[in-house]
């Protein structure tokens, strides 16, 4: 799958989406169709058995199949040809019942849905692993103070757990929304040449086909791609949320900040000529993946205006981007688990960075205290002056206050980050509770 | 709102999204905050009353507000300045409690959610109208035979109702998915400078704030944009589905096809020098809108990697595209109702077009019949020859069959489109049932 | 390269962009660097010879290289490791001079530019072939009348040559703009870890490196991706123009229109159960490709805000989409040559379709003639009435005019399409001249 | 133009692109057409004079024009109606010659090109201003040492001038490429209903029309949008390059880095409760704009597959995104001039940041020196150990070396950033020379 097969992707997910796996699922659909038609009394049981037995990828010449694809413009046509040939070799009569009443899109679309079904099992398991790692990280750093940053500027203290609880929350949301869209996307597509079904594809056959494959049987959706796009969009959102985590970590890894690091692995992210470097290699890959998915989604979504009962081109344009989006999402998810599991947090550096502004981040604390004494306006003015003096003389604000005429008891408390984290703990606990509740 | 304000958009939705409406909602958030803080015993009731009373758009100098926006980079900063000034003029003491503990993003994001809330009410009502029109159209044309088309080629007969039931179905899906995502997006954003809340923004305040505004109170989502993107994506999908309807109609309106037409309005879509033209004007606009939304969505989604506790740029990049997406969706939805309501269907032309291939679309019917007699292979071969002869001699296939040695009783039945529409009626009825069930 | 390797793509271009070809070009860059450094007196000639000799893809373990890529996040790091090992096995001393002073991005970016260089040679040759085919088609159909269509409605007559000359013109424009952007993109990237060059990468080395590789030596462009994006954009435009050709042909192939067809190949585009179908298979694939490229371009372009001296993620996000864009462009170009070469034009059907409106497309001709007699307003009114009558009575407009009181000599001339093609011939000839001039 | 009219945009460019300006340019096209037709002897001179005189925006009811636009789906149809009415009021005879032979698209497209022409004049002037500011900045900081950063990690020293010279270079490239694409886009569109021209739009008329408007007269391009898309793409690239500058500055403004700042303006970017903040407000807006343009471009580019002689929807989809792209580009360009002009550079902080790693960024210098003495392998190993010791003992690397057994004369030179900037000065001077050469 190209030069970067081991870089951006997940080996496990790649195996689910490989060429062979796709063709296997198409054959699974053909087999399910034959069995459904025999159950419905439309074709002989014996024919269904033989067809089903022939739906084995090992009997197929994949290279030839690929080389013939351009004649009809999709993978089902040459696959059905080979299947008929194989069945004929076993039982001429049975060969008449191969792919009976179905159209290429029935097979290709159903195989895509089956891929989504397999992928979803993997995805859900991995998402739960990630959630668990994020929970552990959040619990561990519930009270680890650090500076909060807005517009890339130091703002006010938070705890690292508050940051990670926000990450946790986004993955919980993702899980919820992927579960909801799953029920809409996991549907069979089986409605023949123009989506009308036929005597060979009646309701009984459709129902059995769905049962055989573990898929819902709602209405045909040949040129109604909304449910597919919805699911892909939710997958893109998950990937983007993982990208946000990676973005934050890559920024925290900056040499001048140095608060959080990807776990060190032998030979990873380092540079022999620049021994101080700790490159955010995994984060970069997750950012790259997150950067790409919205465009793949736009590619698929902007192809929704599919003409009539089958599109000339827009259907074809879906195949690779839809799969590519899944591959990138899987890559990011797999990487994120390792990333969170092995994350190194430098609490000491976090404390040091809280001192970079020499106390200015606590100015509001003094302002609030003095407001009670001298009125809000005066307090504000006094503190503003003190801050300017601190900046000018490059002194710590606490020192400036101490040297001033205003007397403040327990001044240390005002400059203690733990007293400035607002409702961080309560907010974290709410999210942790939500995590527990959904288990 | 520019030269095309009356072209692509809905006047009703425009009024919901106008500059003045946006600012009004920001003031609504400020008022709700003050009231919540008084309820929680944090600020005096009298102050809350005065602040709340001052949160009236008429007191504001919008032009000035806009011109000062570049200093802080958002609309909340100059709005709060003006609000403080107004409150001060009424009660100096109360002015200290304006916007207490809140950050610009709290106000801007909450106002956006309130816009979505208002928009959703409008959208749901209009969606139900469209669903009703689509239902009526589907019922009316349940048995109206026409040719189904794949890859822009005539394929096999369907009914027009099957086509419109597929449209109906996509809007039902859209309604379902927008309802699900609504619950995730309609949340307050209120968590102060770094998302940690504070003594002024404690859980009590957050809860009251949500109650005041009719919004959920979950966790802060300053740099967790997934729920917003999800809802926008679902709105894009709706717009794309409307685009698919418009695309189909525009293709059916082609001079050489002429089966379905936008309702004629005086002066609409015609051309004085080309009297035969019946331009798909409304469809073109709906196609244009559908063409644009996926890119607006990609713009917002690709901005999800927002840094730390507030982004330097990606948050700002959201504002216009998110609103523009809503405006285009509304425009398409409003247009679609008129379009479907006034659609003209030429059943006679549909019948004529079924004859364009001179019977070739019924070839399979003969093939199936003969299979029983002479075996599938022979039948197939025989029909293929007959078709070639028909094409060569430019004769109707029925004629060729009649002139052949093969005798077929009730040949007319095989060439009757109503006998070739598969399960169209059953599939339509299932969707109509789903429509009824959700009412 | 996946299930669709033979479907959307060009085998020739695939071989240029294959994994092995990419690595070969990276080695070519390493060899060119060593030779340039020896020429500049920085490393021993003998070392350069040995290094250069070792830069042979056959000596490399590609599988291992790929599996180690995630450690450093790019292909150059494990490649250089293997190269050092290979050189060491031959000459320990020489191994010290491998990749001297260079950074991974120097090698990866230069290899990308070399790929563009090779690709461009192929592209230019193929573009000239396409231009030739389009010229031949245009000359052949300079006077072949057909209906021009706007908003999918019949409008007024043109010639088929006018349509194809517009296609020809877009490819001429593309050729021009790709040639212009080529000079900006075909530059070496060689500037070391932070883009500053070094004693090992001085101006002499850079100049020799460029000479060795046949590339320009301008300034480093590590995080200045504009020239690359420009070239990719121009390639996207070419692909989109090819998509426009395919779109037009697919519409002309509609059963109800049937004016132009993809050349028939055995087994291509047909359907056994629907013998009348002539699916636009090649057009669908070209439309699919054109549909995808703008999103790949957006993916790359939106990654241009690369941080500092090398990006954490945005550089990585470029690799696959940039290459994928090239692959799709090549696929479309190759397909287009066959498509145009084998295009079947049904002039008779074109003439028949000119009669679909029963003369209404000529209404303006009558209007113009009568204007001279009875004034523009009256003429217009008279013709409008006549058209309405024709529509109402389903009669040919000529018949209506003949039956009216107005006498028109040479009425046939007014209803002759060849008299209604405006300046088609002159416009065609201008474009043909432009074609000849650029040869 | 909405709530953010003063935020993301340029007031000067807004006035060029305002509704009124657009309609004025459409009237300019109508006037030029009449004058061209009189020059070509097709319409009376007097009629042309009157028509031309009536092409004055003040005579038009814009509100009505907008409200009628949905009937025909574009702005030209209601505009021509009003124009005819106005001319009629002056001279009934002349009114017959309004818009003679032209189609709506001729007027709308030509007006767009005229907008691009006006916009280009503004753009080129502003680009030259920006280039000048970047040149001044580069010259000033040719030797200002700072750390170069890759993957957001400190790497090796560069000069700030090297960074700004790379910015300068990208704008030079942009200027070059916009100039080249300008010649292709500044063309008239005048070819009537189906692009074939007519007796009223012959070559003479087309030529005069072009002369009147200062535009090239090549072939019609109704559904050949490549040249327009090319120019828009180049404008997007410019905006993205400006975004890269803003991204770099926003990162350098981080509290923990603090090397470069947006110029302080009263009330700009500050926070009363967080006095230490220096928000990158202008950078955020430029990043936001750069973030949005690739999606607007994708929107336009993916609409290139326009059907036949005029598209049903894709043409319409172009209007707003094309203009919006221009507006965002102008906003960023204008902001960038101020940004660069007022940039504050803290050279002292740059020097301090060079010490953050305690000398590790100079490790390679020692390694290179020792290689000559003890061989590359041994040198490398020795330095690696020293670095590890420095990290472990939190000592400066120079100290570690001093305390070691290895004796190095002029050790200070090895730890002097000015000795580690490679070819920075030479590379800067090459770009400055290129700047001077193009003046």
C-alpha cells in the first residue's frame, strides 16, 4: 500500500481494508444473496450451496480481475464473471443463479458496509482503550497545576487533568455519535439495476440477505449517500479530535516549554547531531492524518448529487477516499493509544513555567482582594500600576506588592497556582463521572 | 448581505442570522449570565436587573462596535465595553458585575448556539413542510411509470414515485440525524478565560445560565468543536440531499427528456429569444448551494485542531463559514418546498421516453421467459441476436420477436412497463409507512 | 497500489511514482550530493565515487526501511542508515561523508522535484498527443451542426467543432501554464537542518548539486511551498478540464440524446441484460478523477502555514496527496487520448435532435427578419404568438409560419441550422491557428 | 457586508468589490458592447451614445434588481430589463439595441474580469509595499542571531533575517506568478447565447469590446474556467504565504519564547485581567483568512466540469466564493503590511533562548572539531557522552567540556551562535539581490 504503509496507518486496520479483504466481502455478499434466494424459494438449495462454496477468494485470479475492471468500471463485473466460470466448472445448472437479479452496485455497496461493520468492531475496541488511557491520565493529573494558554499566550493556571479531561470528553462524544450513525449506515444495499428490486429481489430475499450479513434492511440507497457520509464525517471528527490532542502535545513539547513529551523509544524522535531535540514524531503523524481527513470527507460529500438511479462518476469517486479516510482514522487512533499511554509529564517544568511571567498571571487575584477594600476601580488601577512596575523593573509581582504600602496578609496564597485553578477539579470529576457512567 | 441576498438564500433565515440578531443573542447571553450570578448569590439582584435591562440592542452603536473589533479580534470585547458604559450611566455599582468572570469566547460561542437553536426551530418546521410535499408527490406518482436511468443511460422501468420516495427517505434520514446531533450541540459555553470556571462561574451559575437560555449544561467545549462540526455536517448532508433532488429534476427537464419541470412562474426560467427553453433556475441555485456546503464544512472541520485553551486563528476562521453554511442550507430548503409543491410531471412524455429504445429495455423479460423453455444460455443468446437485429434494422424489438420463429403468447405483457417495475410499489409503501410513523 | 490500480490510473505514470522509483530518486539525490561535495573539494573524490556507487536501490532492504520509518517520521532517515551501512561495508572512511550536512527534508523534497521532472516529460508528451487528437476531431467536425445547450436546455445551433475547439483551447491553456510553473518548481532543496546551509552545503555545492540533477538552484524552500502548490494546482486544473470534456461526452451519450459515444471496445460499457445501454465508462472514471483532485489540492494548499524551519505534520501531510494528485491527473490524461481518438459522432442524430423543438430554436431568426419589416416590438410579439401556437398545436414552427398571413421568402433558410451557427467557424479557426502556432 | 466587515477584510478592497461596484462594471460592459457595435457599424452611433449614457448606476433600482434575480437566476437579466426601460424613456429606437446579441454570462463574466483588473492594480501596489517592508526588515536583521526551529524544537542557530528573507522570497514568487496568470485571466467574455458569437458579435465587435475595456480578446471561455481558477489559485497561494508569516510570528510571540511581537497599538491584543498577555490578534486574523482560502478555491475548482455551453448551477456556485476569496486575500495583504512595518524584535530574548539548551545546540561544532583529531566515530561518541552528562547534571555543555580531559582552544568560538549560522548571510543576500533586480 505504498511507501508510507507503516507510517501513517494501523497494520490491523490495513488488513481489514486490504484488496483481498474487500474482494472477500464482495464474495460474502454474493454467497449471502444465493442463500437468501434459496431460502425464499427462488433458486434451488443445491445451487445456493455450490455458489456459496465457490465464493472463496482463493479461487479467484485477482490480477486478472483488476486488469478487466476498466471495461465495466467497477470490481463486481469481472468478479461475477470469474464466479460464474468457477461455478460452471462445478455445476453448469447452478451457474445460472449466480448474482441473480443483482447489480454491481448491490455488491460493491454491501461489501463497503461490511467493511464498515468489521472496522467498527475494531474501532470501538480501540476507542475504549484510548478512553481508558485518557481516564488514567486525567485521574493522575487531576491536581497537577500548569498554565492555561489562549492564543498561544500564558493566561491563567489550570490543571493538566483539566486539559486531558477535555480530550477525554471529545472522545466520549465521538463514541456516542459514531454509535448513533452506525445504526443508519449498517444497511444492506440490494435492489437491482434501477433500485426497484424484482421478483428475484423481493422483500423476503432482502430480509434474508440482511440476516445473513448481520445488516439492517431498510430502503435502497443507491444514490442516497447521506448515511454513509454521516458516518464518514463522524469518523473525520474523531480523527480531528485526535489531531487536537497531538497538536497540544506538540506545542507542549516545544524546547522552550517542555512540559509534556511523547514517550521516548529507542531511536525515536532524536537526532544524533542535535542531541537536545525531542521531535514530536507521533504527534506530527497524527496532525498530518487529521489535516487530511476533512478533504477526503469533502471529496465524498461533494459527490452526493448522484444522478438518477446510479451516478456516472460520483459513485466511483467515493471508493478510494472513503477507504482512505478510514485508514487514516485507524492510524491516528492506534497511535493515540501509545501516545497517551507513554506520555511523559514534567510537573516541575510546569511549575517553572508558571513563574515565567514573574507573578503577573496572578494579578487578578490581588485585584479581587483589593476590590473589597478600596472599590473595584481603584483596585484595578492599583494593580495595573504594580504590574507595569514589575515589568519595567523585571521584578516579581509579589515583590512589588511586598514593597508597596498596601498590606496583604497571606500574600503567598494569592500567588499559589492551586488557588487559581477555578473549578478545574469539579469539571474534571464531572467528565470522569460521565466516563464511568458509559462503561 | 451582498448582491445575491435574494438569490441563494431564505429571507426568513437571513433575518435569524443577521448582524443585529447575532448581537442581540450575545446580549442575551450577558443578561443570562448576570441573572444566573444573582440567583447564585454572587452578584446583587439589583445589579443583575440593571445589567439585564441594558442588554438591549437599541442602546448599542453597532458601527462603532464593528470598527473596534480588530483591536481584540472578536465581537464580544467592544460589545462588553459598550455594555459597561451603558450600565455605568444607569448605576455605577452595577457596572462592576458586567461579564463577571466570563471570557469573550463564552459569549460568542453561546450566542452561536442560540442562533442554532432558533435556526433549528425554523429548520424543523420547514423540513416537515418539505416532507409533506414529498409525501404528496410520492403518493400521486406511486404508479407513474418512467424509465430508470443509470450512468445517464436508460436502464429499466421504475415509477416516478420510487424516485421521489428515495428523495423522501433522504429527508427522513436527515431529520433523524439532525435531531440526534441537536442534543449535543445545544450546550452553553461558559467557563472563563482558560475553561476552568471560577468562583464567579461555579456549577450553580452554569446551571442557571443554561436554564435561562434553554440550553444543556455539559462540560466546556472551547477548543472541542466536534459537536458543532457534527451538526454542521448533518446540515451539509441535508443540503446535499436537496442538491441531489435538484440535480435529478434538472436532468429530467432536459429538452430531449422533458419529463418533469419546475413550476412555471411568470417570467421565470424563460427566454424571449429562445421560447422553447425552460431553464431549471431553482434547481441551478439548489445545485450551486449544495456544491458549496461541503467546502464550508471542510473549512470548519479542518480547523478543529485548536491550540490549548483557545486558538489563535482557527476559532476566528469558524465564524463566517459556519453561518454561511446555515444560510445556504436554509436557502435550499426553502426553495425545495416550492420546487416540490409546484413540480409539473409529464406522464405522457415519460411513456414516450420508455419507447425510445424501441423495446430493448424489455429484452430481459423475454430472456427470462425463454429460459424456462430453452435454458438460460440459449435464451440469452437468442435474445441477444434479436436485439442486434432490432438495432440494425431500426425496428421495435416486439416486432422482431413477432417476426421470429419463437412464439410468445401475451407478448404485450412483456413490453408493458407496469410489469417491469419490480418491487417499486412495495418499496414506496415502506417509505410512506416510515413517513407516517414519524409524524 | 490497491484494488483500483488499473482503473483510475495510468500504468506508465504509476511506474514513475512507484515506491521503488521514489527511493531511487532519493538515492540519486544522495549520490548527487556526494559528487557535488567532492567537486567542491569538501569530501574526497574516492569517497564520492564509493557513495555514488552504493546509491543503488538493489542494495536496500525496502521492507525494513518502511518498518523503521515511524521512528524518525520520514523515509530519508532509515534510508541514510542503510546507505551508511552499505558504504561502510565497502570503505569505512567513505561512510563518514554520506549525507554530509544534509537534512532529511533536503533528500525527500529534492526527490519529489525529480519525480515532478520525470512526470513532466511524460505529461508533456501525452498532452501533445491529446492536443493532436483534439485538433483532428475539431477539423473533422468544423461544420458538423448540432444544438448548443445551456442550463441543460437546447438553446441554439453550434457546430460540434466549436465544442471541441473549446476543449482544445483549455488544453492549450493548461500546457502554457504548466510550462510556466515548471520553471518555478523544478528547484533543488538543499540547505541542511535549519535551511541555512553550512560549510558542507555552500553555494558551490548547491550549484553542482543542481547541475548534477538538472534542477535550478534558487533559494531554500523548506517551509515555502508555494511553487509546489502552484504546479499541483495547474495539474488539478488540467484534470478538471479533462473532466469537463468527459462530462460533456457523458451527457451527449444519454440514451435520449445519443449524439456522441465512447468508442466501443469488446465487452466495454455494455450490459448483457440491458443491450441498449452504452455506459460512459471511461467518462465516469475521468469525472471521478476530476472530482477528487480539487480536494487533494486543498489538502496540500491548506498545509502551507508550515511552522518555522520545518513543520510538525504539515510537511508530512503533503506526501501522499501530492503524489495521488499526480497519479489521478495521469490517469485522466491517458484515458482522454483514447477517448478522443476513438470518439464516435452520430451526425444524423445531431440533426434529428435539432428538430426536437419543432423549429422553436429558430424563432429568433424569424424575429430578426420581421423586425426590419414591422419593427422590433411587433416582430417579437408576432413570433411569440406563433411559438405558443406551435407548442399548443404540437406543430412545427415553420408550418405555423407558412399557415400565417405573413409571407416569408426562403423560409427554409431561416430553419437551416448551418445559417444559425454564428461565428462558429471563425472561432474554431482562431483556435486551430493558435494550436498550429504553438507547435 | 456582515458583522466582521472591519475585521477580516480591507476597506479599500471591499469598496472595489461592493455590490454597487459590481453592477457598475456590468453596466460598463453593456456600454462597451453598444459602443463596439456602433464602431463596427452594427448599431447606430446615436443609439450607442444613448445606451452608454444610460449605463449609470444611479438610474438603477438595486433593491428591485436583487428581488427579481431569482426569476432568471443571475444579475444580468433584471439589470438589462431596467436598462432597456431607462433607454426607452430616452429614445424608443435606441432601446432595441441594448444588450444586442449578448447573453447574461457575457456581462457577468466580463464584469468579474473587470473586477479582477481593478483588484489587481490595488494588489500589485500593496504587494510592492509589503515587499519593501520585508526587505527593510531583512536588511535590519541580516545578522540578528536566533535559534532555528524544526518540528517546533530548537535545532540550530540562524539569523532572523534568514527567516524574513524566506518570507520575502515567497512574496516575490507570488508576484511573479500572479503577473503570469493575469495575462490569461484578463480576457473579455463575449460570445452570445451558446458561445458561437453571431452577426452582432463578430470579430470586429469582440475586438472593439476588448479595446474599450482594456482586456484581451481571445476565445470564449463560458465553460472553460481554467484561467479564472488559475488566478484564484495564485491568489490563494499568496494568502497562504501571508498565513505562514503570521503563523511564525504567532509562535514567536508565545510567552515562553517572546522573540517577536506584533506592534503594540493602544487597546490592541491586551487584557485588563491578564496584563502579561500580548495576543497575536492580527496574526490570528491572517491565519484565519489563510485557513479559509483553500476551501473557497476548492469550491470554485471543483465546479469546473461545467456542462455544455453553460452550466446549470456550477457557474452560479462560483460567484460568491470567487469574490470572497479576493476579499480575504486583500484583508490579509493589508494586515501584513502593518504587521511587518510595526514588528517588534527582541534580540536580547533571542540570545537568551539560544541558551535554553545550555549549549547542546552547539554539540555538532565540537564533534566536527574533534573528528579531525580522533576520527569521526570516536568524536561522535565522546560528544554524545558529554551531552548526556550535561543533561543529567543540568550543566552547560561548555562547562562539561572544560571539565573534561579533552583540551579545546578557543572553546568560546564553538559556542558562539554567529559561528553557527552557516550560509545565512549569503542566502539572504541572494534574495535581497533578487528583490532589487525585480524593482
